[in-house]
C-alpha cells in the first residue's frame, strides 16, 4: 500500500484529492496538512511514501517545506509531488531545486494524478508532458558554472556517465538505448547503478544532479 500525505491550504482541494486517491486500491491517504510547517510535522507522524505538496500556502510555502522534509529525513524521505495551479517556469524550477520528484497541475486528469503518485512511489519521478523540455532548457540557462563533486563524478563508469548525460538531455530509456545501440534493460541497469552512486532517488533528481555537476555540456 502506498501511503500519501495531502498538503494544501484549501480544505475542499484536500477533500477532493482524498476521494480521488482513495478510489485506487493501492493508495492510502494517511494524513493532511494545510501549510508548510504542518506538512513537516505531518511527515514525522505519518511516514508517507509520497507527499502531494501545494506551493503557495499562507502558513508557509511548499518549497521550503520540501527542503525541510528532505533535509530531515535524508534517504528515508518521502517523494514530493508538487501539485499546483501555477504552470510557471519559476515554480517548476524552484520545486526541483528544492528536491521535489515530480510536478503536475491541479487541472490534470484524475488518472494522471493517481499515476503520478504511483510513479513517484516507484522511484521514477515525473514531469507532466510539455514541462520536461522547458525545465531542461531552464536548467541549462540558469546553471551558470557547475561545481562538480569530483569524488562522485569519478565513481561513474564511462557508460554510466553517458547514460546520465543522455537522460539529462531529455531522452527516454528507449531513445538512450537506440543512441548507445544497447537493450533498454541495459540502460535501466546502468542508470540504476549510477543513481545509487550519486545518491539520487529518481530520474528527475538525476537530471538536476547532472546539471549541477557539469555532466551536460
């Protein structure tokens, strides 16, 4: 069972999400919070697998809460899915910089939200269609001079380095496999080992890591 925490300052939104997610037999809503600080405390109490996090909340924003949750729980932290009304580059970029694993809009289809929660729980990460390329371009524009952690970068094999580089350029596993003339399962194995070495939980944060460490040039 995938445990989900709902964070939104509007009770009607939380109620709607609770009903929607509760219809899935593999999802369980274990708690709710109406502000960033409440979310941090609720994660301690409920230990969710995924947090559906609003961004703009009067009692404390979701980005600060995301940073606090990930800093406090480290590798045991839940995956954070940012669910917001605002389809703005700054919100997407800020969410990923804070450590979120996915981003969807509140007007997405119900099935999309359920699928997003499942994918984050499985460690895949998610950006809604149409957002991925824009986010990658934004990272490229904003990154400035990368500050590589040579101790980690040097641990990657040449093939792992190549897979991460192509992933950060926006390629799917199938496209990476075609580019490297290998099987898709081989790409998954290389990516999995690379993520273990660099300490990222999903594909989205692996892209963030790649830009921060100058893997994409």
